[in-house]
């Protein structure tokens, strides 16, 4: 049974760009790069949908960075709470475990 291959972003971009150029068919590209044609179609679609985001200024990037900071802050707070709870429970369980 063969394992799935993981392709890096640069490989996907290169194949998708060639598909957009249209110099070779998707079947030819699939044979040349040993990738299923469906994957090439998905990469091409993702490239075309995401291309507009390259030219946007700040908008989505700044908002997603702000969301990421809030998420990280919340996760750090939760980690702190769990660490305190673990310490408390480990101290309370010592008499029964004998450690």
C-alpha cells in the first residue's frame, strides 16, 4: 500500500502556475509531475481564488494577526489555569499515592 506524498507549497504553486498558463494539458502535467489531475485542478482553483489576496493591503492580514494574538493569549491563560489545577491535585493526591 502506498503512502500519501506531501507536496510543499512551492511545488504546488509551480504546478498550478503551469496549469494556469495552459501550455500543457492537466493530463500532461499530471503525468510529468506524477500527481493526480484532480489535485492539479484543486491547486489551480486555490491559486486563482487566493491571487486577489496578494494585492490587498493589510485588511485580512492585520485582522487575522489580531485574531491570532487573542487566541494565543486565551490559550496561554488556559494553560496557566490547567497548570495550577495539576499542581493542586498532585499535592492532594500525595498522601494516597505514597510519593
